[in-house]
C-alpha cells in the first residue's frame, strides 16, 4: 500500500515524470511514499533523498512525506523509520473513522497535505456517508487556510517576470496542491510551465554536457539563464541549486 525508501535517491531514468502511461501514473499515485533520510549521511548524500522528494512532489503525488533527521547519518537505527511506518499505516488505513481522526489531528498540526489525502480517502471508503460531516469540516478548514494564499499566488504567476514567486509556490504546492482552492493556482503554473519547459530542458541538458566536459563556467552560464528565463520549467530547481 506504500513505500519507504531509506537513505536513497532516484536515478534520472526512474524519475516520476519518466512514466507516461495514464494507467501506470494513476496506480502510482494511489500509493503513499515516505522518504527517510539523515541530513548528515556521508554514504548517500541527503541531497539525493531531498531531490527524490521534490521530484515526487513536482509530479503530483498526493500521499507524500519527507522524514528527515537533522543529526543522523546513514545508519538505519538512528533514522525515523518507525515514524514513517506509523504515518504510512495512518495514510493507507481502510477504516474511515481512523482516517477522519488522523485527518483531524493533521489539521491541528497544520499538516494540510496529509489532512486532504486522509479526508478524501475516508470519503471514498465511507459508502454510507456516516463520516461525511467530519470530512467536510476537515476540508473546509483546509480551504480556509489555502484560499487567500492561492489567490495571491495565482496573481503572481499570471504577472510573472522573474522567479520571485517560485519559492512561495513550491511551499504552497507542498501543502495545498490538492485543495479545491488551489485549482486556479495549479492551472496557472501548468500553463506557464508549458511555455518554459522545452527551452529550459534544452538549456539544462546543454549545461550538463558542459559540466561533463569540464566546461564548468559555460555550464553555470546556462544554469543562470535557465533560472532567469525559464523559472517554471521542471529543471529550474536543479539549475537553481
């Protein structure tokens, strides 16, 4: 029902965006993914796990969480594995009552993405509508939080001339992508990405070629151009870093 990769990363051939069959993508998004990594990992750098999380986030996985540990390295025993498993158990429960209770706890903790996913799963499983009132209350709480931020971001994306809005959008998407209030914001971003994607992708892979040929200065110039011109491209975050 889910997965918890520990101290790992995603190779480029297995990025979520590499899968283009609708039925495969739909099946993938029914799974909960808990990514576990220590920030002091010297065997597999924390950037690998963080980048994997960002890839799944960017490609629209509704049940997704990064369990990072500030001081742990690579050793399994010090990582928040139990916390990740408990989260996976809660997110993938088949009990509507348990899902609603978890969603309510996540609202209280301001973990909005979890609350949406758990409430929607509860609603799908609650055939008799016994928990409909509580599900509605959870989703209303999310909408109240998301709506003002969504409106501001939608306006910023529509009038974008640089990447000044991107960090706020990424933070918003991480919590509210699947809220009703976010639909306009997400659509505005999709439209801008469609404009930026091809040129940004070409620049990114040209930069990679430069770096692999020891032409670092040329590679950095291309990354800077990508960040300045094609900030809605999916490769923006790599170029920015």
